[in-house]
């Protein structure tokens, strides 16, 4: 008896060790992928700062340009993944704020009440110009920074002009070198798939360990994925808008449109995942039995989602991953005789997520449904005809 228990705990420890190693490798890969995805943006900010500094120093003879590169980085950084309209808002906000800050210091000096008036006046004027929140905030921030750090009563409007140079450089870089048009939609879609994979892994572990608290945490996190999907919609729309405005990188428009086309199946996959996790939570709350085969299928699906995320991030998304998904369909073919209602809902949701992910790989809804039916009925010794198209 003691030897059996020792073997059991030894197996559990080995499983935990393998799981920890897998999570560590996945974390390292994601960190490296994030760096690769940001390298272009980092280079873009550095080049914009260098350009702004050079123009201010060598063209307009500013002795020590400070606000030109600062304004370039601030404006360009705030427009990462945003529309060109917002880039323009940031540019106007920076210019208005710097002008207000330097004007007040030139006329009235610096002190607490001047800071109050500078921030109020900058944000008010920006709002009257039709600014959104970004532009109004930048007006207040830039005005305060100019007043506190750089402005001098005897040097009227020099820093305002310098900040304007930097902001205009950022606007040009945002227009001509649109980093988000190529990187951000794909990065955000990969992030969502990473989250789906992690949540499915967490759910299977919670079911195996009878850990209700962990399952409830996964459910809370699953509900938050809607924000990520909303962000992806925005990034995709912004990228397509940038490509309509600038002639650069238009050859990449099909790739951006491909990510935009993932929106609907990913939305359904997220909704189906939430239902699955909710039913897993109910099963744990009511002490319902979930067959090991269903839990294993959740784990297998999580691994396939991780593979799809990696392929999408690398720009290599294809139907080559289809067999892995169809294998999940095979695992959900037959109901377990001891399965409860919650367990059967989990099995149904697994199959629904498989259909959603087949569409992420490029299949139509009808084709995805056909592939699932073909796999199930072939295993049962029958063949199903291909779907008809009109």
C-alpha cells in the first residue's frame, strides 16, 4: 500500500515537473516573440527621435534640443496601434500644450497658480479645438513639462516650436512607416489565442485537482478576453485605414485582411470557451463527475491552440494544423456512460471550439462542419458526401 502511494506521488511529481518545464518554455518563447514584435516599433521611435533632434539642431539651430525628440517619442508612442486621426490629435495636443506652457512662463513666471492655469488652459483650448481625451491630456502634460523643466521667461516660444518639430516628425513617421499595420493585429490575435490556450490548460488542471477556486479564477479571466477581442477589432480597422492613406506596404493588405477575417470565428471560440469553463465550474460546485477522457480532450485542445498561436505569430497559419483539431473531434465522438449534464455540455463545447478553430485556419463554416462529420462518421464505418455549394 505504501509503495503504491509512493509511486502515485512520484508520478504526480513527474507530471508537475513536466508541466512546469512546458510552461517555462512557453513563457520564454512568448517573451522572445514579444521582443521580435516590438523591435520595429523601437527602431521607429529611435529614428524619429534622431530625426527630430537633427532637424531642430542643424536646421533651426537649437543649441540643445530637448523637446523635439521627447515630443516625437511621446506622439509616436501614443499612436502605436491607433488611427492616424489620433496621431494628429497627439501632434496638436503637444503643440498646444507647449505653446501654452511657454507663454505663461514668459508672461507670468512659474508657481503653483501658474501650473493650475497652464494645465486648465491647455486642456480647455484643446477641447475647444475638438480634441478627444488623448489630445486634451497631451496639451495639459506638455504645458506643465515645458513650464517646469525647460521654459525660461526670456526665451519665448522656442520650446513650443521645438516640440512642434518633434510632433510633426512623429506624425510623418506614423503615416509613412505604419508599424501597427503589419505587427499589431497579428500580435493581438496571437495574444488572444495564447489566453485561450492558457485558460483551457487551467480548466483541465482544475478539473483533475478538484480545484473550484482555480476554475472560478479561469472563468473570471475568460470573461476579460472580450476586451482583448475588442482591441483586435480596433487594431485591424486602424491598420486597414492606414493602408488606405499611405502607399507604403499596400502589398501586405491581404495579410492584414486575413487577420481581420479571423474576428468572427475567434469571437465564437471565446464564447464557447467561456461556456465550457462555466460548466466546468458548475461541475466542481455540484461535485459532478467529468470523465478523464473529456479532461484529456481539453488539454489536447489547449496544446493545439498553442500551436495555432505560434503559427499565426510567425505568419505561417495554414490548414496543416487541421489534423490535430480533428483528433479532438474524435475524442469527443462518443458520450461517456457516466457523464453528467455538465460533462456533456463540456463535450459539446469542445466540438464547437474545434469548428471555430478550423475556421481560424481558413475553412468556411460549412467546410468545418463537413470535416467534423466526415471524421466522426468515417470512424463509425460510414462516409459522408461533401457539402454542396450553390
